[in-house]
C-alpha cells in the first residue's frame, strides 16, 4: 500500500511515521523543506489539559502522552522536557505589581508580575519543533518512508471520478492507494482539486534569543499592555539548548505561495522586541539568533480537519490545527494511520474533526479531474 502525504510539516511527518510502523509505503511530498513553516518556527509548547471543555481535549491528552512515549522510544534529541508554566502581567503605562501573587524569577523585570501557576511538570512540556519534525521524518524514513521534493500541482482521478488515483507533482503523476492533504495553511490550494472547506493562514512573529545567563524551564504566557492601551499576548519559552523562543503580534495578511519567503509585518518585530525587553531586560539585551514569521493554519470553527474527504474515495485531510499543531501531531498521525489502514481510528474519536462538518468552498465540480 502506498500513501502519499502532501506536506512536510509536523502533521505530515507524524502521519508518515505512524503509517511506517504499519508497514505502509509512505511518501511525503514537500516543495520547500521539512519543517519550513510553522512546524519549524513555533514555540513547541505542549499542554495536557488546556483544551478541556473543547472537542480537542481527548486528542490533546492522548498526544501529550505520545510525546512522552516518543521521547523514550526514538533515538533522537529534540529538546523534550517538562516545564513549569506561569501567567504574567506587564504594562508600559501602569504599575502592575498589585497583580503579583507569586515571587518573580531573577530573569524577569522588577515590575513584571507573575499572577498564577498555569502549568506544572505533570501538565506542560516542550519540544524544539523543527528538531521534532525532522526526527519524525527520519524515523519514518528508517522504516521505509520516503521524502520526495516537489510541488503538488493537482490530483488525478479514477475514470468514474469517485476515487483519487494519485498526485501531480510538478505536473507529473505519482500513483497512490491513498492521498493525504497536510499542507498546513497551504492546504487551501487543495480546494482546487478536492471538495474541501477552507483553511486559512494566521501570521505570527517570533524571535530566538541566545542568553549567556541560564534561564530555568519556566514558560510564560504574558498579558502585555502597550503605551496606547493595546493588549498583546506574547509567549516566552526557554529551551534546554540555551536559547529562548518569544512569539506574539499576530495578523491576517496575504500568504505567499512559497513558505520560504514569508516575512514579518512592518513594525511587528520591533513591537515584540520592546515587549520582551520590558518583561525580561535580560532577554532584551541578549543576542538575537533569528527573527522570523510564519502562518499557522486555522479554520472557520477553530477545529482541525482530520479525516476523509467527503465524496471521494482514498482522499484524506489533516490540517487546521492552529496553535496546537505541535502538541496534537502525534495523536493525529496515529489516528490517521488507523483510519487509512483499518478504516477507522481507535486512538481518538475523529468525529468532531470531520471536514464534512463545514461546507466545501464553492465549486461547480468536478475538481479539474485528470483521468
């Protein structure tokens, strides 16, 4: 059985890994590089129970445990560790020390107020997202999966137009027994070929700092008020390699076709740097290793699409995970492998994530079939 997975992000590589454990010939098709988008530029923060009360809760709990199992099983280092996590308030225009409920850490500014512990070593953790994504691809490759560099330009169909036959990569067909769309926000391109609802890109900006002073494994979720009263929610995640990831300042802007040319919005990184320096002068004075931006995939109802493509056999989709892509990739990969091989997922119930719950983008159909 051959399965082609379109997209070399953490979702695609996780699907490839779990398919490879089932003896399936998995091929990941990627146009730019493994982990070139949000899978390489996110924070890598993991939480056990932050999705409680949402349909995402069972997926998140399962995936949090799978991350721990993968760290023990696979012979690779992607910076996995448990973390303490705190809620923080800071402001450029007013005193916030009245909100302080816990002692401030030495690496934070004097007027940065820690108001609550929102995660413990039992409930929050982290990975280096790029390293994890590449490790999953490498582990899949060790089991027989392959990485094919090229741009997906279409689908091909059986003569009755009821089943997908293969994928056009740079306009050349590669046949498959099943096809999975896992291109993050670029999955919107697949609505030209498949009856899929829309998935869109939300841009986020981030920095990677290197600090000579060791910073403890304490992730911070900050509510920050600027001079003009605007409130931002930067996140600060120290990593075990001595770097610290900081993200914040999101926007809805046009998404380029090529993920490698994504750039930041005017003034966004300057705003984020100023907030970082206020919350932690130590970080603000540290070396900036990378200044980056990426698009994370979002849907109209803020739930991912994980399942079969309605109306077509042998076609599947896994995208739209928003900020929880890194967390939920292992459970998504395992459940998708079960769905494709066994016909149903056992790891987690995928009903809430069925793409058929939302109307496909308007098509007069069929979807440019090539027979």
